[in-house]
């Protein structure tokens, strides 16, 4: 509780000024890395700009140092510290004070990670849900978001910091600006998430699906329809579109069983297509696209 009060009272910026996290280039020792899990658990109402300008370079510094080390134990520790710094992303997305000013820059960084670094997928998915959810709550839109806008359930987010999230740090005017910027960047992020979804193992699909649905809830419905028809084409499901509103889960399962001439990977791809289309179509406010699709 002591550190919770400290982080909330003075913020990570001042804490890291007083107790900087860094590496010694000569002997590769690290100082104050014990702060990383504390920041991960307790940071609220900080700054996306600070994350990009201070935490990102710090993570890159640990990563560079790890590549220069021959001893596997030290290299592993440095890589763990680098991943720990990158893992602070969801914390810095809990009610940041500069969302509408800085999210456009952050989105470019996140898209880069989505295309090359799988270890960041869950952090990015949680962070995006945090940003969307907290602003929709202020605007009174959360009741329309369905299951995808529920608070991210992860051990990375400490329950104690949730007490401070119950406050409303944004005015409706600020929340509106935030949502507008998030929506502006959502199409590229959605496309990157969908691309990753199609090549991800089953264990990583749930949090990707949640992030996709959350972003879809603030994206123009025409854009969503277009993107997911393209996704269906990738799974060769466009011929099934007229029947999607009529089929139940039993019909879809039966159809898959009857297609004995397709491989198991092709069958899985079809299921993924149905799952994606169903999940995101549910987010289109006022639309009935995909109602009743069976998802197995």
C-alpha cells in the first residue's frame, strides 16, 4: 500500500527521476529494476508520452545490452528486464492524461510490434481495451459495448489500482476527443490485429478477439463490414454469407463434418472466419449482420 500511495501521489515520472532504472555499460549491472513490477501494478493517470520517451528507450537499452552479453544468465536477466519495461504498456494506458495528443504516435509503435514481436501481443490487446473502455464509460457508451468492452482480466493489472480507476479523471469533452483519436487510428490497428489473429495459435486468439471487438465498437460500421468481408474471403467463406443469418451452431458443425474432403487446417480456418465475423459484427451498433451465426 505504501508504494501504491507513492506512485499515485507523485507519479512514475518523479519516482524514476529520484530512483532511475538503468544499466551500467561497463559491468552490465542494473539499478532499481525492482521498481518495474511496482510500476506495472500501480501506475494510473500517467502519460503515453512518458512511456514512449522514457520507458521505450529504457526497454531498448536493456535489449541492446542483452545482445552484447555472452553469459546466458546475465543475458536472460537483461531480456527479462526489457520485457518487463515493455510490459508496462497497459499500466501507462490506465487513464493517461495525453491520449488525444499522443495516441497517434503510440499507435504506429504498436502496429510495428504487432507485425514482428509476438511477446507484446497480450500487452497491446489489454492496453487497447483499457483505452477504449475507460473513455466509453465516461461518455456513457459502455452499456452498448457487449462482452468485448469488459475490463481486461489479467494478473498484470493489480486490484488495488482499480480503486483509483473508479474515479472519473476525464471530462466528457476530453473523453470525446480521446475516442475520436482512437477511432481515427482504429482501422490500421484492426487490420494488424486481424492479420495476427489468422496466424496465431489458439491460446492467443481470445485476447486478440477481445481487442478486435473493442476497437470495432468505435469504428465506422461500413469499414468493419468491408474489413471482415475481406477476412471471410481469406477463409473462402464468402459463399456462405447469405446463410450466416440463418445458421445455428449445430448447422455449422454439421456442415464441417460433411466436408470430408477438406483438411483439418482448412476447417479450422473456416471456423476462425465465422468466429471473427460473428464477434465483430456484434459490435456494429444498430446492425443485425451475422445474428445467429454458429461459433464452434
